[in-house]
């Protein structure tokens, strides 16, 4: 009987050993990078992650997201005339393999300020620092002006150079982050849409106007008395700098050969058309 029990005991031992070997691997694979996302703006904001709008947060609202520890991407908002493609925004960027975090700003327009802070790691030796990019100080050097295409090797003893920050993983648990919109609680450059476009010399009485209100390709635009009509309501897409007549498919168009004295007109909107940017 003893000899017949040996194969069974051996099989049980091998199964136990294999389970103990797999346990730390499973722990590593299942480790998630957690994000608390908070809207500290006085108005609702859309939460955009890698170009997709996930949800709208009310003022004072918050949400959470969990991704694999090697996840890389951007968290930002298209609110206040930002765009889901990242133009005209401040974006909180994350590179998972090296636990880097940073900001990317559009120098043409900053929609809402942002901050990123590790939740469970105290700043030490230049690592795990709080990072902030406000609209009012968007000219600070702590942000890229376009998404980085590569990252330097990680050095456990030396933090990366600005604008990169790093919060290294300890053990099997990656750093968690708190991402906040409007860290100072304000949106100082808030703009509603659509709006009038006015000349600096007479911003009260004169407006950019579609001549005669005629919605057709080639209709010229002009400076005219402000009259609060649809012919004077424009939506500006920052970043690409496209200016669209609100509620229509027409954009300001400079033509194929813009020059001094050439009249600007409206034309059917086309993506990535230089004459409309």
C-alpha cells in the first residue's frame, strides 16, 4: 500500500510546487496601475483617455480607472475648446514600463489646467514629485509641446530630466496616481461657443460677418455691424485653427493662393485643408 501511495504523493507535491511558483507570477501579471481622476473645475469636464471620451464629470466629481501596470497613454479633457485628438489641450501622459509621467501642452491653446500626483509614494530624492501645469503658467518648462516618441533609459539612482518625472515601482505594486483638472479651482480662459469674432479696434460694434448671410461656397466674409445673427456666430477649433460658422458645414477659407488683399470666403469644411487652418 505504501508503494501505491508514492505516485499520488509525488503528483500532489509537484502540483503544490507549481502553484507556489505561479503565485508570484500571477501577482505581477494582475498588478494594475490605478488612477483617481478628479474634476476641480467650476464646470463639468469630459474625461478623454487616448482620444476616447469616457465620461463627463460634474464640478467636484471624480472617477477611477485601472490599467495594466505597463499601460501608456494620456488622460485629459476636450472641455473649454479643447479637442479629443489632443489639439488645444493640456494632457497628462504616462509611460508604464519605466513609470514615467509628464505633461504635453499645445502652445497655441491651453484649455484646462491639470496636476498629477502619486497617491501612495512620498517625494524622495527627486522621484515621485507632484506635477502641475496651470493655464496661467502654461509657459513653464515642465511640459512637452508634442508627445515624446522615445524615452531615456531608467536609472534607479538618478531621476529623469524635466519635463519627465518618475515614480519607480516598488515590489510588484506600481505607483498609483491622482489626476486633477483645474488644480487651482479656476478656468481663467473659459470661453463659451459659438461666439463673435471682433476686430481689436472696435470689439463692441463690429463683427466678422458672412456677407448677406448666404450659405454657399465662395460667399465672402466682411466686417459688419454686430447684429447677433447666425451669420456672425463662429466656432474655433484650436490646434488646427479651423474656424467654422456655427451650425453649418462651412469654414473660413483663404483659398489656394492667399496673399495680401485677397478676400477670405466661406467654403465647405474639409479636414487638414491648409486653406482652412
